[in-house]
C-alpha cells in the first residue's frame, strides 16, 4: 500500500529519507493547552452560575472538560430559552444538561439555589477564596 503524504513537500522529504528507516506518522503524541475559566457568578454558598442566551458547541465542550477535570465544582446554568443545540438538532439545552448531570433553570436563578448550604470551592485540590470587592 502506497503512503499518502499530506503535501508534495512531505513527499519530497520522504524521497530524501528513503533507506533511513524513518517512519511516517507512526507516533501519536498527546498535548494539552492550559485554559482558564472565569465563571459568570459565584454565589456565597459556592455554587457557580453561568448565564447562557446561546449555548454553543464550544461552551458545551468546555463545560464537559471542566466537569471532568474539576469534578468538585458545582456549575449550574441559567438559560434564557430551552433552545435546540443547533438548527437540525432534536436535543434541547435542558436535555443536554440532564444527560451530563448539570443543574439548570430558565430566566432566573432559583431561590433554592441561593439558600443551599455553603460548600467550599476546590480547584485541583486547592481551596479557592473569592476576592473581596
């Protein structure tokens, strides 16, 4: 089977490497880019609130990664509407939240969330304190 190179230039390099036993695209190396997350609001009890008019695929992917990497955070969504994820999707924002175990509300933060018991915010095994205004 002939190797398919990604460009003519790679093909030229391959010709020059012939006989060197160099292997083309045989190694897979994972790498990660560090990102930060700045929540919209943090209630005094430690609950994190994200207000979303649009809930894009980028937002959804980001929150799944945050949940995976920082499972102790209690992130909840307040949506303006229960829209579909995209134009042709049958899945709505609420269904996505249920599927991925996120609490959600529409148009306002429920009073019960505000009255919930205080919890500490721990990020990567480090407790975080809110800045004083």
